[in-house]
């Protein structure tokens, strides 16, 4: 038991064991744990990215449900239009700005090519024109010229009033509401719409509608006609 060789061997084995233990500890501290932490961070980041993407897809889908549009209003004249902003979503939207521009045949914006037409026609004349349009068939021919003739069932002028489809009746109602609207609504609830009448300086002009709006979550958007909405506020991940 007092053999110095055995004693040195024991010491050497202990030293080796200690060294191995230190190396293992260093490996765990320097290599394995940081790698595990990095993998965990990457997994967490991937999950957050997927959640953010899903949320942005949901928000964008909601934004697409704020729809600007316009149609000619032939019962008032060939320069008249009804501009409509419709909220077909299940959430409230706030209208921040509405820009309506006249566009010529080449697609260029015409400065001062259109203006709001609210109350520019006396109320009795507006009602008279709408009734006359329904009874005489001028609404039918006007809508046919503007591409909406399919909304009116075939029939004689005398039968037109009784045969008008709900779509045509709604178009006439919206034209009347738009004519008397003085300001754009700033808040649109679910399935609500805002209407405004415009008149162009030339019957060959069309209208381009650009709206800025804010959804219920506070995201701000801009949309032109039926194009895709674009975020106005800064996008955060």
C-alpha cells in the first residue's frame, strides 16, 4: 500500500478525471448550452414570425373589405356619378380622407375635372328626374350605355317601373342619397356605406377614387379603386 508507483497512478487518474470533468463542463458551458439557446431562439423567432405573418394576413384581409367604387348616374345626366365607400367587414372603420379625381381616356388625371355635386340640383328637380327616368326608360338606356343595362329586365317603358329589379331600385336610392350628402362620413360601422355625388366637366371622363382609412386595430391604409390596400403607418415585426 505504500508503493509510490501506485500512489502516483492514483494521483494521475484523479488528475485525468478532474481534467475530463473540466473539459465536459467547458463543453457544456461554451458549446452545448449556447447552441441549445440559439436553437431555442431560432425556434421562438420562427414561431413569432409565423404568428406575425398570420396576423398581418388577417389584418390585410380585413382592410380589403373597405371598398371604394363609383357608377354613373344617368338619371341626373351623363356627367353625374355616385361615389360609394362600403364597409363589408365585421368591424368599424374610420375614413381619414377621400380623394376623387377625374381621369381622361389616356388615364391621366385632369386637374379640376370633377367636383362634388351635392345640392347643385333643386330637390324637386332631382326627384322629378328620378321618377321620369323610371317611367320613361331613360334610366334603362343610360345604364345600358354605361354597362349596367343587364340590371334592368326586358320590357316596355310602361312596364319599367313595375319591373325594376332590387339592384336598380338600390342604385336610384343611392343616387338620391349621394346627391344630398354634404360631407363624407368619418365612421363606417359593419355593413355600412357612405355616398357622395360628383359631376365631371366632360362626360368622357371617368373617376378614380382613393381613400385613406384606419381599421379597428389602428392600422392605417390607402386604397385606390379596387386595387390592393397599402399600409400607411410603419410596419413592425
